[in-house]
C-alpha cells in the first residue's frame, strides 16, 4: 500500500459511531459488569466510577474513573470501550486516550472543570457530547465531536427529558430545511451555531454525525420510543445495573432497540423483567442539581 | 432486483443508500420472511457479537446459511466479513461459517489505530479509499478463496487479506459503504444477475 494512510480523520472518527447504530451502549463500573453487557449484546460499554444514579445520590465531585479500572474493562471485552471525562478536562481526556479507550464521553454527568469544552479536533480518539437542542449539538460538532447524544436527565430512570431534547432537535432541523439561503445566517445567530454546519443541516435535513438517545432510559419500551423518535441508538446508564435483574433487562433492551417498530416483540421481551430502577420526577430535582444544564 | 441488507444492528442505512444509487430495490431484513424475498444479501458493518447474537435468537443463522449455500450472492463488510467466516482467532461467537477463512478481530488495534488509505483491489482499475474501523483481517484462507486485496501487518507479520471472494461470497475488512464508492456493491449485483 502506498503511504496514503491517515488516522483520526473525521471519517474515521465518525465512522465508529456509524457502526454502533441500532445498538445499545451500557454504563459499567467494573470488568464483571462489562462482560454481562457484552454477553447481553451491547455494542459498546461506557466505563465510569459510579453510575449516574449513585452520583446523584452521593453528591460530591464526580471525576474520570480510575485508569486501572478502565484498563480492566478494556481487557475484559472485545467490543469498543468508552469512558467519561469531565467537561473541559483535556488532561483526563489525554489519559483515557493513552489507555486506548475507543470513544471519550465529555460528560455533564461528571463535575465540569471549565466553562469551555475540550478542543476535540486535537485528539486522535473520537468524542461524544451531550446536547439538548440543535445549537448545542452543532457547537460541540464545531469543537470536533464525532457523535452526539441527547442529555436527558441522567440517573433518574425518567425518559421525559431525553424525549424533550430529541423533539427539540428534530423540530429545529425541520425548521432549518424550510429556510431560504438568505435566512440561514440569522438562524445560525439564533442557534448560536457555526454557519457552515447550519448550512449543511439545512441541505441534508440531518445532523452530520450520529445522534444517540441518553438520559433516563430504563425499559425496553423507553428504548423503542427513542428509536421511533429518530435516534440512531441508545445509551443506558443506571437503568441496567440499578434494576432487579441486569442481564435479563440488558438483553431485553438490546432486542427492543432492533425490533423497535414491532410492538408484539417489545411486549414479549418486556414480560417478567423484574423491578426497573426507581424513578425520580424531574420537577422534584432542584434546578442547580440538574445535570443537563451543565456545559451549554 | 431486490437486495436485502441485514438490519439487526450497524450501518445498514449506508448500504441501502449504495443499493439505491445503483438503481436497485433495497430491503431491510430482520426476519426469515423478509429474507425469503431477496435476491442478494448484504451484511453490514457493526458489532459482530451483537449481530451474531440477535441472528441466533431470532433464528436467522440457518436460513441465511441455506440461502447462501444454494447460491444467493452475499457481501459482508467488517462485522459482515466476521459473520460470514468459518472462525475467528478469539473466543467462539455465532457465525455463518460459509466463507472458508479464519479472521482476526480488531487486528489493527483499537480505535486510535483505525485509519483510511488507498487500496488496490484486483478487478478494479483505480484504488479504493478504504476506511478501516477497528477492522479485522484474514489470518488463514481456504483453497477456494481468491484474495483480491491485502495490507501489510504494521507489526511485520506480512500481508494479510482484506478483500476476498469465494464463488458468490464477497467480503471486505473495510467499509466501502462509507465512501460512496459503489464498485464492490456493483460486483455483488453482477453476481446476482449471473445467478
């Protein structure tokens, strides 16, 4: 082969997210959970120190997981491993990259360290970022994010915020496609988003990267709902390992994500799953404890 | 012609777009009923363990194997190549075992080692831009398998096949569906027309 080889291009970074589509990415805190997730059909696992429900319950500063734990998870499974770094913490991101993590989630679930996000273009490893709306998604893509997910409200087992974010994103994309070229600069100003990306979305009618659902997904029906709303795939955080029977629930969510249009199959996989995680109503969470408002 | 794309998980929409660019009818295949209606099948990129597991639970492995054995052309990319193969160098996972090769998964390393490069493929007059994402390569080929392209092992282990053909089975380690270069998809459709 001639020396035409390039690593870390947009195509290579975004490409891995393309391969995860139609799949479920599961939060895990150790190698044993990672193996359960892989066995259940997860397309990837997300390594973190505590699942969002525990972060919410215990409070304090939430940081990147222990690199030794991340390494154990990498060694335990053959599927891609993601890990969370704090918003703006480019050193945590470099540490995770050096371990060979396959995707970094610059995540509002952890405690932010900066009002600015990481310059993700400077990395070979790809990043996924959360977004509540189109402007936020395009700002993150402008910084180099190769994948987007809804923020939802993590650790609640309540999917309402993920639904809200997805509907907002879809609605704003539809709106852009109806505008004349003369109107797009003003739209970019309103969205606080880079004009080139605004033009691209107006032309294609979709985000330039894959968009997954995340935040509060707890049941197979939640996963299928998000897929029907147009998400490309599913992140499940606390929903699996905070439930009564994680292996069975994990398998059911994987199957509901593939057969998301088939209500009879969703009914079948949802039967006898045992207890779902305990949910939290969003309006009982004080505004300053809402993770979705971190890092806009 | 109806070209099915196995739509259990992965980048099946990109393959359906390639099929549409070639003016053929693309069909998402998730059930044995859908499989029965197609003239050729594409197995997309994705996670081979996930695709294999879903195919096993929903009883698709034997029906796909039977169709391929009775001559239906099939094209697998990346995870699709792994699913078609007779084995891997790692732990056992559900596979069709119709393509007589042993693959090594994630052979080039992790995502930071993923790359794109120009690749010469036998039968194509100019190179393809090939996108390798946590890609497999072929460790061992059987006698009936033609190697159409290979790449050098960065670790000095010689040339490993990355595009192979065995009768009406075509497989690549990389993702032609991501680059809008539809020459290998055309090859599949030609195979189906001959059949």
